[in-house]
């Protein structure tokens, strides 16, 4: 996948909405400038990416509507586009989408439900550590996690950021694969798969 910044913006915006016209994609991109550092300069600059993504099977046309004599086309992500959107979501940090982990605090729950939360997030942490660090059969006791994290929300936040550790690796290895290889960096621990 060789996506330009404009391609990523189109995938990201359409992934968050069911269907949009090209001009609406541009308008929505203004709201997410913090994700990309910049937005397309003008509406017309988004259309080459739409055409490219359509041709490559990431987008599909889902409708048309006449607006003051002009034909407005609407687009959505194809199945392939949905897969690409998942990658884009994993590699772009959107602060507005970072959960408010304080809302996960269990001070309103009954004691038995709080214990269930610690158990659930203990198992989730084990799965993430196994996947991210390739440490099979790792087990964390909920009692130890309670001592370390003090609250379920804090543990949940830790798990979230552990998951984020793998995101930059994906985009680096896909977008800069030939450069990494040419520089002899493919054997570095951070780029090994």
C-alpha cells in the first residue's frame, strides 16, 4: 500500500462516516488537521486521491445527486477500503478518540463487579503482552495489578498504550520498506516481524 497523505485523509474521513461527497470529505478533513499535521490545500486537491482510491478498489461510488446543475458523487469505503481504514486507525493517533479512562473507574460498582473488572482487564493485559512482546503463557494476578495500578481505569489506559506500541512499526515497514532494506535496518529488532 503506497498511500499519500491525501489518500490517508480520504480513507480516514470516509472510515468515520458512512458516505460523503468529495466536498464533504474535504470539509471533514479540516476537523482532523491534528491527525495529519495539515489538510489538503483546496477542495480540488482531494479528487485525485478519490480517483486513485476508486481505481485501486478502496472506494466505491454509492450515489449521485444534482446540486444546482452539478452532479455530486457520494463515496464510501469498499471492503478493501475498510481493511485499509483499520490500518490507518492503528497508525494515526487522534486525541479526541483516546478514551477517557477515568470514566472506567469502578467506584459506583458493587464489590463483586469490581472484581470482575480486574479479572477481565487482567486477561486483556495478558493477551496484549503475549501479542506485543511475544511472551506466551504470561499470567498476571489481579491482586498484583490492583497494587500496581490502583484503579481499573489506570490499568485500562496502560493496556491501550501498550497496544499503540505496534502501530508505528506497521506504517514504517509498509511505507518505507525499500529504504529500510537499502539502509540495512531490516534486521533491527524494531523492524523484525
